[in-house]
């Protein structure tokens, strides 16, 4: 029997009914403030994933041993951020209603807001663990309150003080750093404090949304992103941090801000694929 040629992330070929984890893509970058292109990230990750093995020597686990359904990319309105967010949120809600784990592929970081809206509705005591080069805590960017530069500020409005835990941040306005000092659990420049934070959240068994902006990686490792910032973490440091976070009660996640055409070598896309593989294997209980 000849099957339709539907491209999925490598090893993610379970049916929706069988799967415990569901991938969904949000190819949106309409508020990107520097170099656009993140809308092409989800498709590039799927296509280039076939250069990987399904097996991870880091975790001694294999994608063929877990059940993941790749639902493909949403068709989003590029003229309206709120319409795009609404469509992303509806997909996340559909996944959550089926008691499955939603894993979002961006796209720019604003798409996280839609997923957090959906997950917070199901888990009112939600916390966020946020890896990023940027604080993303501006109240607005050039007058726009829906911007990838404001996404964690909008999430703070949903969750309140002390429920957003930020790591690797090395860029932002002075006011963002002051806001973080008063309202978020802020760990700039590195993953220092991550193990303690995860231990505390695990002991309380609070639900966690885990958002990974790939520009937390140093641009020497990951140049293919819209707003690169020197001074980031290494690939192996990120993998260790992912495994640390996965020990807690993670109920939703995303990987975002790959702009594949900004790295003609393809190294950034290959790195993003490997990060996604390791994240899938770490969160699969």
C-alpha cells in the first residue's frame, strides 16, 4: 500500500490516539524585531531531522520506543497576531483535552503566549521555566504589546509574581531587568540555580510549562536565529539543563526561534533537531 507523503519529525509517526506527546507547529514571525525567518523553523526541523538517528546516546533512549504524533504546521494569519494566537491556543486546547502533552514548534517566541493561555486554563497553578538570551519582559515594543519582546510580560499578567523562572538571560532593557528583580525568579547569564529551582518545584509537584528560545545558545553554536546574542551557553550545557527540567512535572513545552536561512551551513537547524529529539526523550515518562 502506498501511503501519502506527509513529512514528520523523525520517529514521530504514532497516531493521535496512540500518542502521549503531540507536536504542533506555529510558523509565525510577524513581530520579529530584527531578522525574520523563524516561520520556516518548524518545516526545516522536520525535513532535516532525517539526518539524525532516532537513538540518543546521551540518554540511552530511542524515539522509536515512545509514542509521538506530529500534527504538522498550523495555517496562521500573518496580518493579525491575536488571530494567530487564537488558532495556536485552540490547537493546544484540543491536545490537552485529549490528555496528551502539547509540544509547540515555533516560530518566533510570541507563539508561547498562546500555548501558556491554554495550559494555564487547565493548570491554574502553572509555573514557567524559561530559557532565553532575552528577558522578553517589555510592556510593549514600539507600541505593540503582542511582540516576541513582550511574551513573558504577557505571561506574567496571566500567572503573577514568582511563577516565572528565567535562565541564561543576557539582554534586555534596564527596566526589564528591574521588573525581573521584583516579579520573576531571575537567573541571568547561565543555568546557575536551575537544579535548586527544579528541586523545589518537583517537591511541590507544581505543573510546569517549559519554553526554550534557542538563542539561549551561543551564536557560535547557533547563528541561525533572528536576534543572536554573544555569551550564550553550549549545546551540552543546554542538553543537561533540559534533562534537569524534565525531572519535574512538565505539562507542556515549546522550542522556538530557529530561522534556518540565516545559517546557510545548516548547523543551526541540525542543532535545533537534536535539541528537539533530546527534549522529546527527556519528557516522555
